[in-house]
């Protein structure tokens, strides 16, 4: 079963660090790890993995204990482009990154 979250406002580099903690683990173990990881992306990944697990339980009739994370892919999304006022009437660009998160369970 799969779950996707697109255009989430977190850096893909930072989210990938947290995703490395749970790749290949069982779903219950991954959810426990993400629940107690003190990162912004951990909360976001928790929601996506939980959604994928509930999709498998409700739609396919699988047991939660049997589920394992097959793949957890984080790709770059579009940047939110903002500007920061600077001296002498100039403006400095601020690029706020977004990410696309895909979870597949087996």
C-alpha cells in the first residue's frame, strides 16, 4: 500500500536524514521511532507512514504487525520564493524548499 504527501514545507535534505532512521523497519517500530524523534520532519513522516499503514489495514485487510516499509522516497518539490529587504533599497532572495514524500509498504 502507498501514501504520498506533496509540497510539504520541509527541506528534502533534512527530511532524508530522518527517513534514513526508519527505512526497512517494520511499521510499528518505525512509528515508535518517529514519535520520539525531536525533528520537524519526524512528525510529518509519522503522519505519512501512519496513513499508509491505515490504507493497508482498511483497504487491503492486512495486519499491522505484518507490514514493513518497502521504500521511503523523498524528492525535491518547488521552492517558495520570497524576498528579504536589505540595505540601500535592495532585496535578497529567500528560497524556501518543499519536498514530496512517498511511502510504500510491503
